């Protein structure tokens, strides 16, 4: 989004320069360079956003795996508690 704003702003600056009628070649070249820099910054921001989205996906998968392992550990713990309770009751009956 920021990149689009920068490119839009650059286009407005370029259009304003052309409409003023006073734009020299050096000014036009300066505006072109600014537009190109803005485009590159926009592309860089988009690439970083993609990388962040990928990292978030990996983190989400890791979180899901950790939750699954925790649930399995809880089930094992509950099963062990039940076994211990049965063994205790059995030993009390003897």
C-alpha cells in the first residue's frame, strides 16, 4: 500500500512537472529517477511483506504442532492418572 502511494505521488509529481511547462530535461530526469526509486521501494516492500507472510505461516504451523504435542501429552498424563488410581483402589481392596 505504501509503495502504491509512493508511485502515485511520483506520478503526480511527474504530471505536475509536465503541466507546469517549465520542466527542463534535468528536472524530468530527476522526476523519472524519483519514480524509479519509488517503484523499487514498492517492490522491496512487497517482497518483505511476502517474506513476513511466509514466516507467519511457518510460525502458525509450528504453533499447531506444539498444540498437538501438548494435547497428546495431556492425554497420556490423564491415562497414567487413571491407571494409578485403579492400581491404588486395587491395592486398597486387598
